[in-house]
């Protein structure tokens, strides 16, 4: 199936979205300009467009300009189904209301882009969103990773997202129940996940087999049965001391910064599910932090996250049992295997250089030779090799590479 094209969109399409968003049934689009944004090595599941629309809310109203983003999921992804429509239409607005009810001391409580239209019909899934770039938000450097200060800003926003979801679970559990479970709830079963996860782990083990032969041997001994079992146990909410709505893909590219105000915001909610907050924290740590921060600042960052989580719960009037820091630490240990998965399988993709990203797309995973070539290029990164090696030594000390 071919990816979505610019020609799929018309003035009538944007009129539908804007009329609904502005509650203006007579809104008319005068003109629009649409351009595809680069997706290679960044957006494997969708095509992203930036749109500038000129419109009038009424026939004699003033000419207004709006800037938007279209996220058009690739057909193969849309057919599998995601939780993004439910998040944009129901859960995120409810969570935003929860944060908005808190005093101003909470700071910026916006979680993500406003969604003007969520269209999931005929095997397609399309979202028209406000352009966060027009609001002053910008992407971060995924190739270098985050330093301590930037990581703290990201973790504060993550904590607000998690805290609001805990309150939503308490107030409107029927909404949260609409979320499908993690795509790893049945282990690493679908073909795409096997390419990314199993294939990625095997490749990392091969790369490090000379330097870390015993660790590489242990890594391969877990594939596929033990690996799948361990991932399944991590994402099962019944195993968590406390649960939140997990974003499921929190790394540098799925957070944007407004540096003038020291705020972060989240993007891409297709992988959300109910589970341990440590899943998001571990994934963020092992895909997004600079190595020195990862090795020496995890405890400080976790304290910062916990303070932000409990502060948000308090300010928003949470009446449930507030998790203790010891419970959070226990969850971090229980979910450490997710950090292992993140660093071995996702980090090489997440911090791909511009050169490595130039011809990297979903089709790469369908071509065995192209994927092998791309993995060699990804693992040529010094950050990838050093981070994976350092992480594996830690995981070995923690005993998570053992097979019963």
C-alpha cells in the first residue's frame, strides 16, 4: 500500500476540521499550503505534513491564518490500530482539565498539541493538530542526547502526564478502560516487533561478542522465549505497585521544548496503555540521556521526577494513596528489563545521525540486506556503542541477563 499523498487533502477537508474546532459551521477556507516534512529515520509509522490555512469563520469575517500539522498514519499501522484517537478525543482533554484545575504554581500544564480532527475511517487514521512549532516549541538534539537540565524539564512534564492519568483513573476509570493494552502484552509476537526487538538484540549481542563474550552469550540465551516472557511481565499492569497511563514511546523526538519558558510538551500518543510509570522512565533514560548523565545522574533525576509527580498529585487534589519513593524505586528495578530492551533495540534508531537517517524508512525493515547495512551504520556511532556497553555491564551486575 502506498503512503498517504498531499493530494489526499483539499480545502473541504480543512473546512471540516476548522469548522468543528472553531464551532463555526459557515467557516470557509480561502487558501492552504501543504508541505511534507522529512520522516526518514524519525517517523516510521506516519507521514507528517505542515499546513498553513487562510480562512474566514463567516462570509464577512476577517481573514485568519492557522498553522497546523497533519499526522497521517501509514496504512499498515492504521490497520493494526492504535490508542491515539481515544487519547486525543477523550483522555488528553480530561487530563488537561485536571491539570488546569491546579493552582498556577503547577506551571505550564499543557500536555500535547490540541487535536482539531481525529479521523479513523476506512483503514486510515489521520490527525489534524495545532502546529507546536508556531507556539514556540522545537525539537531537541536526538543525536547527542539530553544533558541534566533538559532531562529534568522532560521528566517534570512526564510526571505531570502520569499524575493527571492517576487522577483520571480514580475519577473516570471507564475512560481509561478504553485503552488497549501494550503491544507487548502478548510478548514479542508480531513480525515487525520481532525485527526490531529480537533482531535488534541479536545484532547488539553479535557486535559486542568480542568485547563482552559472556554477556553476549547470556543475551542470546534469552531469545526468544525468556525475552518475550520478561517483556510481557513488565508491561502487565497487574504486576505494578501503582499504575499510570504510560506514553509508551517517550524519547527525545516525542518531546518538544519551549526554551524561552523552560517547558516541554509531548507528541505521539499511539502507544499509550495502562502500566507502571517506570516503563516510561526507563525508556526515556536509555534512549535519550547523554552517557555521563545516564551513568551518574539517574538517582537525582528519579528524585526530581518523584517530586514532580507527588507535587502534581497534591496540587490537583488526588485523594488516593500517594506512592512512596521506595515503591517507585522498586518499580524501576522491576522494569529494568525495559531499559535493556530500550538501549539495545531502540537507542541505535533513536540517535541515528542525519547521514544514517537519510535513507532510513519503514521499507528498510522489509529488506534483510538493507536492514543489515543500516544496523552496521547505526552501530558505527560512538554514543551507541559506549552507551550499550556501559548499560550491559550494569544489567549484568543487576542479574537481569540471567536465564532461570
